[in-house]
C-alpha cells in the first residue's frame, strides 16, 4: 500500500522537507509520497484528526504549529516535553498522535557527522534563546555537555530558558558573549541573524581558541559570515543544513520503515 506523510505549515512553500523526503523515497524505491500541506492554525485540529483516516502515517510540523501540535497530541516523547514543542508527528493505527521533537537530535547528529573529533566534554556558548535554542540546549545537556552559557538580546528570554534546565545552564548579557568565548570550545548561533534577508550577525571572534568548534543553524547562506570568519581563524565548523537533514531521519524511519542516510547526494538534492 502506498504510504503517505507530509509537512504542515503556514506558509509552506519555503519548506525543503518534500525535496528531502522525496529524495529518500526515490533512492530506496519506497512506494510512498511526502506532500506539503498548507494548514492554517484554524484548520490544524481538524486536519490532524482527518489525515490518519486518509492514510497518512505522520507529519512534520513547521511554523507556526510546533507548540500547538505538542498540546493537541495524545502522547509525547520526553524530548518533545523538554522543549514543549514538536516537529514530528506519528499516527498510530488507532489514530492516536505521538508528538516528538527531533531538532536537538538533528543538531547533535550533524555535529557528530561534520566534526567527529570535536571535544564532547566542552562547555558551549549558545547565541539566542528562541524555539530552536530550546531544543539545542536540551540536546547538549542530554549529550553530556558539562556547561552551557546562553547569550540573548532579550535577557529575560535567556533567563526563562535557563530556568527550564539544571544548574549547568547559565546566562550572560549579549554584549558579554565575545569576551566569554575563550572559556568555551563550542559556539552555536541559534539566532536568525546572518540569514538571507535578516540583519548580519556582528560577533567578534578574536577570543576564539583554535580547538573550538563553531556551528550556525542558519543554512541560507550555507557558509554564513560567522562560519567563514571562524574557518579563517582555524576553527572547526559545521553548517546548519545538516541539522535540517538529520532531524528528518526519525520521522522517515517511523513512517516509511527504512533508516535513511544523510550524505552529499542528499545535500545536493536539497540545495538544488
Ligand atoms: P525564534 O524563536 O524567532 O528566535 C529567534 C532568535 O533570534 C531569538 O533568540 C532572538 O532574540 C534572536 N534575534 C532575532 N533578531 C535579532 C537581532 N536583530 N539581534 C539579536 N538577536 C536577534 O526563531 P527560531 O525558531 O529559534 O529560529 C532561529 C533561526 O534558526 C532561524 O533562522 C531558523 O531558520 C533557523 N533554524 C534552523 C534549523 C535547522 O534545521 N538548521 C532549525 C530550526 C531553526 P530575542 O529573543 O531578543 O528576540
């Protein structure tokens, strides 16, 4: 039987997920379709109840549905609960909806693939405290990161994020972040700064140690000015596209029954 899955969002045209899953479906010869669905917040609940009856095994969820689907789901994974948001839904045979959040998994899997020799015991400096930062901080702690420092423009938002976690997470002012860099061996930009159409990220990397890993979850452009500067200074870098690719693995596995590979062919297909 043809297996169906898709991605819901409002808007949805920008999503690269159909290309990503379509590449895997073709590569593994799976009888399935992955479709983009424009779903508004008003239609969200009805859509979630209807799609399992139409043969859908699950969905990815993008802006603005990530928090709402978490609350509408029947069951949630621990990592979705930690973030209070979901990006991957799976429909059980009886129609129950399982909500998962694979962003943090994707973030760590990307770092492991792009910088396999990085120091996993290193303290991390996280720029930003939005939805993406939440999943990343949770995943860093899960992966054993001994200390996470958050710097965000809006300090109250950074403090609220740190409060969700244990004493390993602290905050500093946005302006203090460059000076704090030398005490960390992992720098992560989770803000939207540096993305095409957004203001640039001005971050002084003078304090960067050569054994530091720098990653940016912005992937348009692929090599952000932050990554470019870090590369010139001899740091190890990981771009943000891999996070997008790896976060898709658990959903594909559950819906289509095959563990897909993240490789250069996939990167080319998604960037084409
Ligand atoms: P969000 O919840 O809206 O958070 C945006 C973050 O950027 C906040 O920390 C915000 O700070 C900061 N920011 C925005 N404009 C700023 C400015 N002018 N100066 C300083 N800080 C500023 O967004 P999100 O969902 O976390 O996503 C953030 C970025 O990550 C987006 O570009 C998104 O496309 C990308 N992303 C990539 C992946 C991937 O798979 N690679 C996954 C998820 C997201 P304030 O709190 O002060 O507003």
